[in-house]
């Protein structure tokens, strides 16, 4: 499993547009597309401290995933466990989800 304590914005940038398979407990897998990788805070990280960043995913309008930790698979990054927060539908009728790293 990918170490989330050391993963950075740069690790996710090559995954823009890629599919991430979310596997909720006792439910069918759901595909989300990574649509945005965005730095947060000041322009550069301090020595030894990761630059905070957020990820934006787009998925089907139904079912809506509850705010919680999910096991996720991606062909580039492998197995992850991300805390996803539903932030609502976009103008195209897709549900958007955020994952923030401090």
C-alpha cells in the first residue's frame, strides 16, 4: 500500500484524468476520475514538511459515497486509503469528492 505520510502533490499529478476504483465496504466498486491536483497554502514546502494539497475527484451522481476513509486502487499509485468528502454535484451532473492532505 502507498504510504500516505510521504505521498506528495507531485505523486498525484501524473494521475490527472486517471480512474481510481473506490471499494466501499459491502458495496460494489465505484470509479472516480481525478480531475484536479491543487496545492494549498504558501508556494513552497518547508524543509521536511509536505506541501499541503487537495485532490478533486468526479464520479457518478448515484450512489453518493459518505464522508469517510475508503480503500482505493489506481494503476499508477497502487493501493491507497483516502478520506473522501462529497462536495456536491457539478454542472454536468457528476458528484464531486475532495481529499485533502496536510
